[in-house]
C-alpha cells in the first residue's frame, strides 16, 4: 500500500512539471503576438532594421550641425527593407535618404505604370524619390513626364555595348569581354561621356567602376587623361559625382580632379540588401578634399533638374543597341 502510494506520488510529481511546461508553452504561444505587437509599437516600426555598424554616426551629426547636407541618395528597398524602416534609420542616423527604383530592361520595373505605382507608395514619406536608370534603353521605357515626377535621376556606366557590338553588364563576369584593357578603358570612357552628354541625369553613380577582372589595375588604367575626360563632361552638363561609400569609389585621383573642376558630390551606399550601410568613405572625402557644405549635391528644385534642362533623348546612341534580350540579373 505504502509502496503504491509512493508510486502514485512519484507519478504526480513527474506529471506536475510536465503539465507546467505544457501550460507555459501554451501561454507563451498565446501571448507571443501581443508581446511582439507591443515591441513593434515601442520601437516605432524599427523591428528588423539592422543596427548601424558604424561608429561614424556621431560624425554625421557633427557635419550636419556644421551645415553639411549629409544624404545617402543611393538607397534601395532591397532585402525586405521597407520605407518605414528606412525612415526610422534615417531619423536615427541623421542621414537624409533618397530612395531609388531601378528602371531598365531586365529589371522588374520597365514601364510608366509600374514606376508610378512605386512612386505612389514611397512619395508620402520624408525621403527623396529617385530613378536609377539602367542600361541605355530606359529613356524608351518611360515617358519624360513620368521621369519628371521624381526628385532626381541617376545612372552609371556599367551597362553598354562595346565596339564589337557586345552588350556588357560590367558586374556580371560572364558578360565582360576584355581582349585589350586599353581598348576597353577607352570605350568605357567614351560610353561614360556619351551617357553624361545625352541622358537627363543629375548624378553619375558608381563612377570609375571596373569589372572584377580589371580592378587590380584600377590605378594604372584610370589615367589622368581618362579621368579628366569624364570629369570635364560632368562639369559641362552639371552632373554630380557619387562617392560610393560601399565600394569606396571613385578613388582619390578622380575625386581630386572632380573637386578641381567644381563638381558637386553626392553620397551613396547602393545597398544590395536590408543593411543600408555607412557613409564613412564619404565623410573621409569631406576631410581629405576639404569639401564645403556647398560642394555637396542636394536634389535641385523642380525646374532646375537635368530632366528640366536637357532634351529627352529620342535617338539611339551608339552605346544603345536596343538589346531587348538582356536577361534579368541581380543588380550589383
Ligand atoms: Zn543602385
């Protein structure tokens, strides 16, 4: 009898913790959404925003206090990043953002309707809205009236057709052909200048970018005369130079030439995922080049943007081969 009782008590003792654990798990499952909601509200939609890695945000605040318009004008809603999260990070870091939609063949957005739908989503927020023009065909995909609803337009010289008729996207190694690096560079400079001259862009992004195969020779290939040709074209057409803080491009010789030519500089990180990234290289450039607040680009008032000043390109440029076969490819 006493043995039975003892067995009964043993089972009870074992059951109590098991049932307690079951109860605890059930309680947690039921209340989890409530805690999660409370946390979201407390954090003001900042959940899932990666913490800024950089110690440089206090420096950003110092520059802002000194009158520098510190902006990251090359931000994408990638990797699940929402506008709300971008706005929250902008408030936390003191950096104003320009958020860009990629428009071009091989990209999800290729027409007026899709572009305007995106604009409608982003416009209500305290960010600039921009178009990152892709490839050379973008001017045929959307109407000038559509482009004119954005605060600024930028592009880069990373998609063009070489002298042998091959369309290349420089960030995709399989598409890059370099038989002769000197010829490649001359073509790159020629195409870059054509883009600056013909396309209604406010900023040249990713300046001096080279395909991976040539990156080791960057300093030799970007000769002073090649740099000067690009910089002079930008000066003639009032195009600002992006300082890309993620790739740390362009390097100092091109930045110094740009400063000497009186170009304005914009900062960008071109985030490939939800982490927007820091502006440390751009802040270094302010000090290294002795930039003043007025040397930094700010989106121009409507009426003074490139799309207001320049005619909309109607003819295909030599770098525009109308290649409609560009396959979708993740943008660098
Ligand atoms: Zn981009």
